[in-house]
C-alpha cells in the first residue's frame, strides 16, 4: 500500500466516523460518557509518522473499531479520556530492545478535543503503558 493510499484510507475513516456521529440526534451514553466519543488511532514504526503504520477509528457508543474496542473504551472512561492517565500494567516484562513505535490519537471525548502522541522504546512498552487503547488489529 502506498503512502498516498494510506492517507486516503485514514481520511476516509475519519469521514466515515463523522458521518456516523452526524447521522442522528446525540444521546447520552450509559456510564456518563457522551455519544460522540471517538478517536482516530495510529501506530507507526519509528520515532515519527512513517509509511509503515496502521490505524483504526475507535467509537465508544457502542464500542467498535477493532477487536479490543470495549476494553479500550472502558480504560478511556476510567481515565476521563486522557490516554496519559490510562493505568499502566504493573506485571509487564518487556525486553530492553530499542525498536521505537509512535502512538498517535486525535478525536474527542465528552465533547473536548483529544490529541495524543508518544514514542515508546518498543511495542511491549507501548502495550504496557496504554493497555488496549493502541492494541489495533493488524
């Protein structure tokens, strides 16, 4: 897949999410989150957005977008939508191998904009720190 087609696919996914959100009247979701919670998530190899990335749109009312969407939405709800506040795993044993991955998120949670970007030393570190949020299907 070329860089252009990935960018086109990402744009199409965001437009699809926006269309879903605009399709009907907003209703409050159970558990106190608004019905418009969504994040466009990407994971890239390296320290910057590269051609070797994959992404997904996470919707949380109902949870959809990838296989661990329900878990990701629950973690985000507990953290108030702040990915940096997701409870890290305390039992993760990650190798000390430098193979950086960059995780990015943009969207909204409870009506406020969300922007997140962090580079981790490897994918195990990312998974230990962000839990199911960036556990995107390959």
